[in-house]
C-alpha cells in the first residue's frame, strides 16, 4: 500500500519537506518513495523503521560531544602550556585560567545530569562530577606537576564518559526534546511524565504513538474497517479516519496555538478538527522541514537571542519545493540567506525565475511557551520583475558594508521605504567624515553604496508603476554632477564646506522641501560659477524620477571622498 501526501497549506508542505529530508538523511532506498509534481508518496512498509530514521536524524544534528570536547581541549591545552613561555601573550596559561576552564567543563558536564538519570551510569557520573569539582578546588592552590597530570586524566575520563554511545544519544534525545517542544507542546515523548531512560525508549515511544496507528489502519481488512464507528474525514487531507485524533497544539503548535486563541479562524469556527493517522506523522516532520535562524534583538535588559524558523513555500511542484528549502538551509549560516536565495533563483532562466519568484512565499515564525509569532511575505509580480533585472543584481552586490546590504534586502522584501535606510547611512557617514576631509588615508562610510541603493529605490519604484524598462540615467547624471562639484570644492581648498552643505540638503529632503534643496543647490553652484543642469527641474515635476532619488543621488556624489569615487565601478551604460 502506498500513502500520498499532496501539496497543501504551508505547514503541510513543511512536513513534506521534513519527511523527505529524514529519508534522504538515512539513505532510504529510493524505490520506497517518490515525489510527483503535486504529491509525495511512500510505501507504508517504510514506516516500520520511521521512528528510527526520525531519531537518527535528530541524534546526529544534536550530538553534543563535539561541543563538550572543545571545552575539554581548552582546559587540557592550558594545562599543557602552563609555565611554558608562550608566543602569544594573551594565551599565557595561569592557574586562574586553568581553574576557569575547568569550571567551564564542570558546568557543561552538569548539563548531562538529566541524560544520565534512570540509567545504569548514575554512580559513575556522580563520581566524575565530584572529582572534577574537587579538582577545580585543588588546582587553585596547587599546580604541581602531579596535580596537573591528575587534572588531565580526569578530563580524559569525562570525555570518555560523554562518548559512551548511549549517553551521547540520550543527551541528543534530550536536546531534541527541548527543541521539539517549540513545535509540539507536550506530545508523546515530549511529555515530562515520559521518563525514557535510553535513546531506544524514544524511538519505541514514537513508534507506538505515531507509526502503529497507521500500520494498524493499513493492516485492517478493508471490509472491517471502522465497522462499528462513524467515519470522519481528515481536516487536512480529507482522507478517511477513525476520528481518534484532533488537530491541536500538540500536533503543530505554531498553528495549533493560534487555533485555540482565535477560535479556528482557518476552519470556520469548528471546535474539533479530525486529523488522520498519516497526517499526524507528517506533522511530526515539520521541524525538519524549516530552517532555524539565530537572531537577536535589543531589549531594555540588553541583547536577547532567539530562534526564528523560516520556511520557503512554493506550490509549483515537490522537487522545486524541496530544492529551494535545501538551498535556503545551506545558506542559513550566511548573513542574508534571503538575498542569496533570491539571487540563486534570479540566475536561473529568466522566465522560470519569474515564475518561481511570483509563487514563492516565505513564512517566519517564533514560538515560546505561550504564543507564536507568525510572519508571512511573498514577492509581488512587480518585485519579481525588479529582481530579474540584471542591474539590480549588479547594484545589490556592490553595497557595503554587509549589514547595510542585508538591511536593504530586508526593506525591499518587506515593502519598507529604502529612503529611510539611505538617509540614515548618509547621515552617519557625514558624522564620521567630519573633520577628516582631505585625509585620504581615512575611508569612512560609503556614499557610493548609498548611491547604489538610491538606484535600487528608483528601479523598484519604476517597476511598481508598471514601467516595462526602468532607466537610471537621470540618477546617474545627478550623481556625476555631485562628483564634479565635489572635485571642484576639493581643488579649491573648500572641502571643509562639503559636510555642512550635505547636511543642509539631507534635511531639506527629509522634510520634503524641494525649494530648500534647490536653493542650496543653486547657491552651491553659483559660489563656484557652475551652471545648473536642466535635469534638476525634475525635482519639481518629478516626471523622470522621484525628488528624493535625484536629491540623494546628488548628495551621494557630492559628499563621497575622491577615494570612494575612484573605486566606484560605473553601472553599465546599456540601461540608458
Ligand atoms: Zn490527513
């Protein structure tokens, strides 16, 4: 018998991606499952080992031994270098440093307490814990060769202990348990009352709770199936089901929680949503389908770290859905996986890229014990056209520093006005450049990057207004003219005036005062007897470009240090 899972809502698709990842991770024979355009199909016998596949995956990604080993190595390294003349001053080992490193090991070893509980290793663990604690006390006073040797041997024993296959797996199981509770509340093996002693217990528990109900369903004689019972239909896939299970936060809390809180806005106020045995397993794979991103935000108490999960939904076909999420995950350690992912798509064949971008849909969510924050965004058709424009690719790649570039992508994807970012960046630049003009060795900030961002803003707005081809000629002209005036100011030893003029102009743009901006421009030109090019009249009419774009482009050119300008590679002229 085979079981099919069709592309559906985003979290369902996330389950499909997760399921596939688990199978691929375990090198499961590919004849046992297939991906068709709109569904994913498995042979039911594949489920016999599914719980094992599931935990194999998590035991591998949550293996804590390497992290522990790094702490051990740090401590043994310090011990070995003790009293030896060290090349690097900072790394000079001292008794205090050794004691700190040992304390670190002790703290980390304590985290294993839960993973040892109820196993036959309890006594051994407690002995080791005591010996490392005792060693930390002794070494503060006594750093004789004998003590140092003993410390090393205790550290080695600890490493041996956490390398015991069962301890290693149990620890991984516990980390997994804590991660998964973000998704499933206290379901099955996540319930605190489940005191699984060994990793195998987790596998068996999952098998019993999730796999067996499906196996039983398929082993039943079709004629006897649900004979005495009402038949329900799964609210996710419409498959027939016994009605034993309902969709709730234990199935998938990011959605389940909002169900309890929002009275089932998804399914018209129905209080109980039947769910089939097959979909229960699929939903267990959702954490594997998404990509965790470590993020931080500043709060009153300082910086707070949190995990945000991202899923890239695509309803074209399963292969593309899987591929795009693999791609996203591979880039998750980069500082801007979104930008890189979109570039990847953009470099595909133009027409295909356009389709993909138009059907892509990002879901970001965070969960804590009480609530879920969901955030969705997709790429509007005009934005898809914008992204496949070659100039955009070029300009985005030439924005520094990385954080600025990342913010720009984020603003574009979330429909915020780039102007805010650009003017802030320019202001910061002017602040830092204060008093440093003329000193060629000091390169601070980068108005050229700001100018590239202005071009992006101009292109984006053009596509938004449904223009087929957007030209940046006028923006380039304004920038070039700014550079020309800048050179003149520098040549006539008036470079010190550049900043204050730049500030004035930025302020005029900020309050949207076109006349004030032009007034400043006219005076600047007059003081050095330069004409004002006609295209600046567009500031008033805004026919060829937005006032902000022309003004910012000019300010970027005018305030850039000659060094910056020289390093700018000109955008190709084809676009003109
Ligand atoms: Zn179902």
